[in-house]
C-alpha cells in the first residue's frame, strides 16, 4: 500500500466554487480506478484557501503510473508541480459509512527509543474504535519514514467539526477505486 497527499495554497480571494466544480467534474473519473482504494478531493477555506488530494493506493505501482503518466499532467498544467507527502500505511480500517463529508489529519512524532510495537498496537486499537463509529467511512494510520512521524487520516460522514483533533478538510468528492 501507498498513501500520499499534495496541496495547493490558493489566494485568499480565489473563487473556491471553481475548485468545487473541478472536484465534481474530475472526481467521477477516479471511481473504479485500478489499484486505488480511494481518492479524497478536499479543501480548506478557513485560514486561507487550500485545495488538496489524499490518496490511498492498494498498489504502489499504480500510484507511480499515475504520477508519471498523463493523468497527473492535469494537475501540473493547472497548479504546477506540487510537493507530495507520502507515507507507508500501517493499518487501514473501513467503517460503516458509505461516503465522507470531512477528512481529518492528525500527526505526531515517533520518539527515539519509543516502544514502536506497543505504539502500533495501541494505534491499531484506536483505529478500530474510530472505524466502529457509524459516521466513519475509513481510517488509516501511516508512517512518514523520513520524519519518523505517525499520521492518521479519518474520513467522516459528518460535516466538518472544528473541535475534532487534527487538521480538518471538507471532502468535495470521494472517489472509490478498485483494489486488487
């Protein structure tokens, strides 16, 4: 598996309806994409405008094909070459919700000398607890192997909640691919 996110900071006066239309038009083109578990088209409008995409790939080779192929050219043509964060997924749990309206990203360092196996077991239990919620579409825990940091993404069927831990995004479109 392979997870990634890239973001585009947009001017404060940028018409975010353009982004909403873009997600509505491009999102369905990702439904049933080979090797993809999901792609979330997401945005933030508080504290500055951000347009972003989060991907969870079952097949890393399909992720590479996307980045090096024609499909990614649309991103490059529209926004330039983004910095792409990438992670190694450690635990993925599917919840009962059928769609998502919000996505939350939490992250924290994995301290040197930490009980990595114990932390992973605890975080897998936390993922399962989150996945058991009726409002959860999916939750996954990943490792940033360069920064020794854990990252959790939670996709929720509830609208964006400012009190939720982590950085929150509105989901503009959730494409569900075809995993092998």
